C-alpha cells in the first residue's frame, strides 16, 4: 500500500472534519464552540495531523514500525471508521437527550459584584488545594483535579462578569487579578500544559457564553481571535522549555520561558506529540508481539480514583507500559507518553473497541452539548462544563482513560463548588449574594444592584440549534 494513499486519507479526513465544523458552525446547526468540536480538534491534531507529519517526513520517533505502509493504512481505516461512528452517535443522540434535561437548573445568574466575589473565593480555595493540601498523604492525590477545577471555574466566573463590560475598569481589574491568579495556580508544580489549557479555555468559554455568542459568529470569532493567539504563544513558549515529567514551580516556568524557542514550541504543538506514530506502533504490535488488553481504557477510567497504595493490582497506564514494551531508552524513570485514542483501540481489541469507543464518545459529547444548549444563559450550568475543555481536547492524545476520568471529575467538582461557595458566602459569612434582575431569556446581562454599567454594545439574539 503506497504511503501517498495514507497521506491522502488522513489529510482528506482532517479537511472533511474541519469543513464540517466550520459549515455547521456558520449555519448554527452545531455551535462552533462546542464539546464535539473540541474533541474533533484534538483528534485532528493528535491523530490525523501527527500521523500525516510522520508519513511525510518518515520520522517515527521512539516507536518505529516494521511495515509503515500497511500499518499506516490500517491506522487510516481505523480513523475513518471511528469518525463515521462518532458522527452517527452524536447526531442521533439517542437517550442522552433525556439525561441532559436533568442537569437543568433554575438558579439565577449573580450580579457582577457577586460573580467576582464567588470567583475570588473559588480561586483562594483552589490555591489552597494546589499549594498546601497537595502534600497531605492520599488526599494529595485528589487535590490536583479539585484544585484545577476550582481555579478553572474561578477564571470562567471572572470572565463571565467581565465580558459584557470590557471597558469597565473596576470589573476589569478584579477579573484580570482572578484570571492571572488562577493561571499561576495551575502552573505551580505542573508537569504539562493541559491544566493551563483548561484555565485558558475556561476563560474563552466564559466570555463566549456570557455575551459574545449573542453578537453573531463573525463578531464572536473576532473577539476570540486575539486571546486565542496570545494563549497559543504562551503555550508554545512553555512547550519549548518543558521537559517530560518535570515538575516546575511558577518561578522556574517563567525563568525558562525567557529562553523559549517559539518556532520549536509551535512545531511541537503542531506535531501532536508523536501520538500518531505511537498509535500505529500499538496497532502493529497487537496481537502479535503483545496480547490485547481488552477494554483497558474503560477499566482504567473506572479504577482511576483508587490509590495504587490501596490496590497493588490496579491497571497501569499504557503510556507507562509502552516505554518498556517499545524499549525506549535514555528517559527519566517516570517518563510516559500518550498512546493516542486509536492506539487505545488497537491495544484494547479493535474488534470491540473500534465500535464501542466512538459511539460512547459521540454520545458523551452530545450529552455535554445538550446540557449547555438547554441552559444557554445560566452560569451555574454552563461554566462548570467549561472547566474540562483541556481534558476533552487531550482525549485523542491519551492516556484517554485518565483524561476521561479527570474531565468528569472536574465538571462535578466545579458544579458542586459553585453551589457550596454561594452557600458559604451567604450562610456562613453572611454575604448577600445579589442576582441579576433580568429575565432568564435576556441575553445582555443586567448589572442589577451593582453600580457597574455595561460598556459593551447590546447583544444580538442567539439562534439555538
């Protein structure tokens, strides 16, 4: 099988998926800023783009395969089947539409001052988890997702209050303070960029759903473009100075960034961290050199919250086992790598996983999008959903079971945290949480009892699909 066929298949699939997202977003059939599109963007980057780069350059990294043309063709066919079933499951929705109804909430949106107060409280508690409680035995294993969820929801809340009134200096000051504090919090003792991506994505998510989506697709994209470019530059700088499995303090991160190679950072981001060739290595070596590990990803997701100290036989991550299996040398003892979602399929028995996994992920993305669509103006529903975007994008890279667990956990933590913080402020501290006096179907937030006027243009009505 010619390598050109593999290139054509991967590039063609990437273009078809990208055009589908753009066309359906422009016609509002599916929101351009949706969980489906976050997942598909990760699939394009970590699977299709990464594999295409390998096919073109012939660089397989640490996991070269014995039969590149044949294995590449099998990989491309896996991608075609996966995406087809994913789109079918997402479009049908089946029973998840009824589940989304249960997630609706009639809590009114707080006024800007109350929103920022809730955001600041979430940030402080999140920093406590990330900098103090992380050292508590056993509890420390849970503080990472809890702290990240709290910091992401704090940033999203701050942006929700700021987006409709960008030129208000008082709102801007406190919002920027909270957003920067949340970003610094997730960088402390962080090994990668996923947690930072989560906070940055939560900021964009909060701005989009608070106000910008009601201004039409063109204007919302124009407003999202500058912060998106800035976020990509920041991620490229961190990527170019990052060493795998190295935990760095905030000071060390910024010190290293002074010597960042942005071109190299952007190249690493575009390469998909070699998830494509790693997936192909897993596909080729199963079931010949290594046996199928049936539905490992699902089992790992369920077992993820159990401390390994309590269960010595807990399934290990493929990313760790792969290092030994592929005989990857000259790496740190804690080094691991992302197997890619199609690598999980190949490892977990494709006769089962290739049909089950895309259907499950298609239904999951539809569920998340349905929840958002049914409460388009309620921050107590929308914002917790936006705290897991970094994990959703990373699902296609793997370790997918871990990221899936973290995504679900982060949403639940943020959902509960918002309500607990409001209860603490109101009941324990005696703070009077004030709410917007506007009706639930009004798109332009009203400052309510606060003395902070909106300084933005009136919003245009949103056409919900």
